[in-house]
RNA sequence: GGACGAAUAGCUCAGUUGGUUAGAGCGCCUCGUUUACACCGAGGAGGUCGGGGGUUCGAGCCCCUCUUCGUCCACCA
């Protein structure tokens, strides 16, 4: 049912019909109006776009109609398009970063749908081991309990309840953004199938020899009480003290060795001091001992190349239990490992009675005090060094020796080739280097976490047997047949060891070689959109997981294998959203606006447009609400242009016109003028620009092309220029059709970024029927558009386009002339144009009515170029050169000749400068002989035009006397 | 200590292989209730493209160097 049909209906009918008819401006207004005033009042279109109702209504309709559901079609593999949403923490709430991360995939997905692709955008959440467990434990503490009070099973039960109650809010919030995800395929890393996949990946890697268990130095978080991977440690510069100490040499009483440290509290754990073997200062001491001050014990002086001779005194205290490098030195010299700290970062009994029980930082101060009283402290000086912090708990991590599971990454070479051979492409490309550097220096991945919330490691140990002997282990998806003799590993897997399967498991992957229709159809996925901060944590690991787990086991992969196994083809990295001062947005700073407030204030479309337009390619984004307001303003502009289209058709109601063909049929090519040609040409060009921009992830160009076409070309010029002809019954239908052509195509181009308003207007302007959706309609290509126009008799004329440029420049010059004489507001100006040639004369003549309206003039009289200007109405009147000739503003008697002279003189000087540089350039032999002809021609033309202008202005100045 | 990025109008940024007089939005100034839009329209001011060298007929763009800011990587205690 089209607009024209129900437009005449009584509003009451509309209310009754609202489920079955096309939502339109009018129906919506009728509803709005009905709620505000009596329903008998004639509906009035609101001047400003009110997004909230529109957005809620359309989102529900899309869901009801199953618009976002994607089904594979094995017969049409070329139509596959898939994006996996980077899973937010299940307990997280929407923040600014998510907005951009999800707007871009939505744009890509919606555009793909328009192009007829079977576009899947798969949403989901991450169980977020540490984060979620901490939240639940915090809740427990409120009632005075710990997880140990509950026990593992009960705790997990509580966590599940908590997750189900508070989790997933973020996905609901994403719906407000307009995210067109296939919600039926929503995934979660702790779903039963997903969990099975995670365990299968572990078991597979174990049996392939890539997983081992060992006692190693790991990054220990004393708050979360778990080991962490290197990638979860954030280095931060910290201000502290550097303690310079002296230890007495055992074999040489009275002689001392100077040693520096930042961590005196670990002294009880020292089991040696080390010097560089080639350090002449100390070679004679190697093998001797020093007195460790507390507890007072002799410890050996060893030689190790790891020691930096130039740093401090060149002597290093070796604490194998509390430092990675020291551990290595300890291993090499078979030093005892003395662990003086508890898992929670307090000192234990081995640290001696004074320190035992103290927190590590309090212990540090006390240790320094002890050094002082013992006479070991030479000096303490302020010092800044880098300290590793736990990403989650934000406390310094403690290097700690513990039993952990590690992955030795498979397919590293292939992972590099995936990028270097272009199977996976990063945008911007510069991230390649970061990725490759990481792979080139890759370290084994500590994947066990001493937590309960997560995938429990599928390893059982024979009771009472040595766990490090593989013969005593059962590694499988299911427990051993005689469980009473076995005990399962207590640890769970790193969350990233589940999310690295994010491109596989949600599509149904359960084990290598096995596949599902969805997996077969959409894997490898089309694109991934995420932040560069998780290149290592997630992106690189997903690539490795894909290469290792997709398909049958294969040790070495060919390029074809790689192409088939990579998880995605393109990765778009967006910048991090910062506040206006450039600070990272964070809860503690309170500088992050609530996205839902923004939706409320500016509409989801406005937020999407605004965000996209301020997102520089690959750079961080400085957020400011003003920018978002621009997005809203754009929606409002669009809304009003559509309103104008409706109102302009007062006497000829808009028709339901589904297709370009139907619109074209309403055009009478014979009455199309330069402006019509120009706007249609711009429409075609804009279409091409946008297609290229979207294909290249160039969202800057996408938005600026949208903006430029619609605001500048269409609204500011074309709509204004077409007003007089819309009043004329003979031209009106053609003009309306061209408006429709532009609006229809523009809505299609804008739809991916502003889904709600475009759907609303597409329906209310009658471009499709109620039961179809803009998401399934593809904008014609620029080429096709031109061809269709040509075949309905409207071959776009480049001359006409050039004429419009002249008219626009002429109009600007005329308005400027008026403004300079404080006549801007007047609509009764009298103008005289000395048309510079017959073509200019014709142009000004045929467009006279339009120009008068646009400039605000009652007359523009035309005169031959050679007219004598020394008499009225020319002399003593202000004038300006225009592309069509000299234009005079007839305000005889009121002109301020002094001011006018000043203005013209200024302009003359500007032109003289241009002429000088132009002449210099053209008299440069090298330029003339070497520059390409086009450039040369351009330079000559420019010079002659400038000279002509110069002559004219000179003449005007002389006329002023 | 390495690597990468940034520096263009008061602010935030465009500027695709070097090529006519370097653009946009916001902000600012002047004017405007013209029958879509003041979330608007018209006009205007404002830039030695971070500094210094170099290549070229020609450099915002290419090369070298310096400065400032930012990010990532790294076992100097």
C-alpha cells in the first residue's frame, strides 16, 4: 500500500491499520498527533526528526521479520559474507569503544545484505574468567563469604546464576545501536558446544605435542591469585628507590662488594650474587662468597653473561624464586630456589621473623631500614623503572615459580605467511609489522589459570603419582573409566584459550576435520573489526588456531591450505576512543559518556554517523559530543529534505515507485536543464566513490562523500535551484521525479550507517512497499545509473555540468557583492551583467528567474560586453568580475566609494601576486619544456583568466574616479 | 634500548601514484523568521602545511636530519 492511498485516510483508520500498512511520515504523525491533540486536527509533520520512536519500532519489525537471520546456501558460495563480533565480556556494559567496533561491522553487513549477500554477523559474549570471577567473589564478600566457603561446584553455580542475571546486558544495548546481528546464533564461550570445542582444542594440541606442563617462572597476580600470560601484563613506569648496598666478602673480611637493588625485601631469597665473567673488576672474586645481610648467610659470587656491566656497580643480587632472569642464572649455576613470599604477596617464614607476614611493600620499607641499621646501606636514590602490572587487578605482578600448563604455538611460520602472502590483510597495513615482530619473538603461552570460572583443564592425574610424568595422566574430553583412582587438574584455561576459537566454534566446529554447513559456508569469515590492542591476545592467536584446527591434521601447510584455514580475510583495526583531552576513556576518570544517553540525545543514527565521521583512519579518536551532534544534524537535514519532497507534491501526491525505471518514466528529458544534469552526474559519481570507499574500509571517504553530495550539492544548490520550477505545473512532475531519484539512491547509500532513518524515509516516501526492507535493496552502480538515464533520453551532458559550476560561482559572486554593500538581506536588488560572450549571455538569460531567486534580485539586466560603463547605471556602482562577465549592483547614490576603492585595490593586489608567480612559472624554460601539456595548458589558462580579471577590476577602479 | 604512528586554519581532521590559487566540519565575525530545515541559510576572516637541509621544471606529499607528542615491544637488577 502506498503513501498516496492512505494519505487520504482518516487518522483513526491509520491507527487501526498501523500493523499492516507502510509506516510513513503521515501515519507516524497521525499517531503522534493523536496522542497530543485531537485526532481531527490535520496532521502536521514535525519539523525535527524524533528518532526514539522510529528506532524502537523499526528494530522490532526487523526482528519480527527475521531480517538479520542468515542461512547458508551451498549453491551460492560467492554470496557468503560473515563477520564475528568480538565478544565483549559477558558482564560488561556498553562503552564508547564498543560503539565504533560494532558500527563498522554493521555497516559492512548491511551493505553486504543490500548487495544480495547472505550476510551473517554473529554476536556473542566471552565468559571473561578473571573479571567475572572477581565480580562474583566481590558479591560473596558482601555477605562475608569466600569462594572456598562455597566450594567449587556451588561457586560455579552461583557464578552461572549471576552471569545469567546480569550478563548479556551489553548485547541488549547493542540492539539500541541498531546492530543487525543474527541473534539466533548468539554464542558464549561457556556454552556446552563451545566448551567442548575448547577442550577438544586442548586435547588435540596435547596429543600433537604442543602442550606441556612444567614448573616455570610465571607472572603471578597476588590479587587474583593466578598465573597470567605475558600478554596480560602491562608494563608501567613506576617511581621508587634504588638502594645501593655493600656486602662484605666472606673470604676477605673488611672488603665489600657494592650491589644495587630496587627490591630489598627479596634479600632473604637471594642465593648468590652475580658479575659478568669478563668484568675485570670482579674476576678475582668469582667463586668467593659474600655475606647476605639477613638472614646472615654466605652466598656465592657467580659469573653470568646476563649481568650488565655498565648498570650500577655491575653486580647483581640473584633471587631465583622472584625474578625471571635470576631464575635462569640460578638454573645455570644450580642455585637453591628460596621462595620467601606467599601467593598473596605477603612474606613467609623464610623471609625471617621480622618480615614474615608483612605485605611485600611494607616489607620493602622494613628491609631498607634493616639494611641501614646493619650498616649495609650506602645510599638510596629516587629511581624510575618499569614494573609489570596485572591487566585485570592493576597491581604489580610477582614473578613466581609454579606448576603451569603451556602451549608451544603451532603453525608459526604459516601464521606469518598468512599475512606476508596477503591471505589475511590488515587495515591499516602498518600493523603487519607489529604482528610479525610478535611471531618472530614468540614465547610459550601459559594457559592454566588458578581460577574456577572457566573451562576446567581436561587432564586427570593418577592419585598419588608424579603429575609431571605423562604416563600418569589421562588427557581427554571425558574422565577416565575408573574415576575413583584419578583426580582432575584444578585449574581452568585462560579465557583467550577459548576465545581463540571464536571464528570456529560458533559456526559449529567441534573437532579438526569435522564440519557443519555454516562452517563450510562462512569460514573463512570475511572481515574482523577490532582494536589493535588485542593483536597478540586475540587476532594472532585466532589465525594460529584456524591454521591448526580447521581441516585435517597437517604439519606443513601450502598456500592453498593457508587460504582455506585462515579465520578471516580482512582485519580492520580502529583507533581507541579517547576524550577531548586525549585521555583514554575509563570508568575511574568518569570521562566516558553512557552510549545509551547519547542514543537518547542524538538518536542511534546520529551517534553512528557522528562517530564514523570523527574516526580518522587507524588513528585514535578524540571524542566530543559536538561531533555526535553533527550526526544528528545530518539526520535532521535529511528528514527535512524528505519533508520538503512531500510538501512540494501537495497537488500531486507521491506515487508508490519501487524502481528507478518507474521514476525515470516520470521524467521529461526535454525540460531538464543544466542543474538537473549536474545533480544526477554528482549522484552517479558519489555512488562510485562510496562503493570504492566501502570496499576499501575507507569510512572517512564514505561519510564525507555522503555529506558533500547531500548537503552541498543536493540541499544547498539543487533543491534551492529547483524551487521556481517546482511551482510550474509543466516542470513540476519531472523535478519531483529527479528529487525522487536522488533521495531514493541516497537513502540506499546512507542506509548502512544510518539504518533507522533511511528505512523510515524509504517507506514513507513510497520507494518500497510495506513488506519489503531497504536492507534488501541494492543501490544501482554509478555506471548503471548513467546507462539507465541515457536510455530514457537523459544522456548526462558534461557541458551542462560545467554550466552549473558557472551558475554557482556567479551566484556566490553576486551574493558576495550584495553582502559587501550590506544588501544581503534585500530581495529587491537590481543587477546589471556585462555578459562576457554570447554563451554567458544565453546562460544568464535562460536561468534568469532561477538566478534572481537565488541571489535575491528583482532584475538582472544583460548588456553586451563592450557597453560603455562610464555612465549610469554602471559608473560609481560597485561591481565584481564573475565567470559570466562583470556584474554591477545598482545602488546609485548610496555607494561608499572610498570603501569600494579599498576593496577593489585589495583584490587587485591579490591578483597581481598571482600574475607575477604565474608569469614567472611560464617564463621558466624548464617548466615549459618538462611539465606535462595538461599542466601547462592549465597554468596558461589560469594566468589569462587572472589577467582578464585584473583588467576588469582596474577598469572599475578608474570608473570610481 | 628497539619499532611504529602523529605534527596542515583557534579546535578536530581530509589531502589516493609529486602538478593549476591547500580543503571540510566545528568555533569565530556580519547578515537573515525567503512558502524543508535556526539541529537552518547567505557572506566573511583565518594556514610561511613542526624546524633545517636535499632531489625536482614543480614538494603538504619523496629522501636525510632535528624537535615535540603518543603507542607498542624489551629479563638493566
